[in-house]
């Protein structure tokens, strides 16, 4: 499971997609919720103070999109 550790967000795209394929639907929804919460916190912190690396917001946002895409693909297959 992906945690809020910054190193986890630096996972390569292919590795992240492989990890998504191995998760169940419930785990994907939980991961989406956690990742969106992390993204919201990062955006708020970026507005109020400088982030150490603002490009992390882009990475997390793209991870959210990848999770949503995987959920949509599974929905269409069912």
C-alpha cells in the first residue's frame, strides 16, 4: 500500500501501473481517497508556505489520474 512518504510518490509510471493492477477494487478506492487527501494537503501547504519540491504536486496529481483511469477501465470491463 502506498503511504504518505514522499519517496513513495517518486515511483516510476510503469511500476505504479503494475502496482495498481494487483490491487482489488476496494483497495483502489481507498488508495484514491488517500492520494486525493494527500494532494489536497500538498496544495494547501503550497499556498501557505513553500514546499520543499513543488513538482511533487504534479506527480501526485498524475497518480490520482492513473488510479481513476484504472477504476474506469475496470468499470467498463464489468
